[in-house]
């Protein structure tokens, strides 16, 4: 990025720093999806159960969980998926120059939500709790 004025920089995506940032964002995206999928599997929820809980069809969950580059769920779907499986997502936004100076890194992890995730009925759930 080249300086234009005191408070504004020229947008130039063809720099080594921007290439590094793009790779890091892509890595963080893949890690986020991998961790969310692992939480679903650890809790033994099926794709259909999650799809029902977040009100999309099963093929939408399959696309979300695929490694294909054209699988591009909205942020809303990602957050609903995380809530349904009982995962916490944390965002950390930094200016690239702060990241380049080593102040921070993009991080994604999963954990337990501070609120109750919606109950996903399973075949093991008694009928009266469904």
C-alpha cells in the first residue's frame, strides 16, 4: 500500500503483504470450517439434524462442510451452524500493518457458547423432549 495522504492509503492488492494476508485469511477460513465440523462430529449431530436446526436443507450443510472453493456460506449461515453445534467463534480484526509488525494474527477456534445451543433432537432423545 502506498501513502496517499495522512489518513488514507491507496488500494493496491498486488503487494507481497496483501498476498500474505490473502493466504492467511484463506488458511483461517479452512481452519474455522474444519473446527466447526469437528465440534459437530464430537457432539454426534448428523448433517440433517444441524440442517433442521438452522433451517436449511441437508445439501446446504454438505456444501458448507465441503473443501471446495466454491462452497461459500454466508456469515449468517456460519454463525447459525456454530450456534446449533454449540461452538463459539471469535473475530479479531486488525489493520494489515499492525499484523505485519507482529501485534496479532488471525485466529479461529471453537469452544462452548456462552448461551445454550438449540436442542437438536436425536433418535436417542426421548419423545417428550423433542
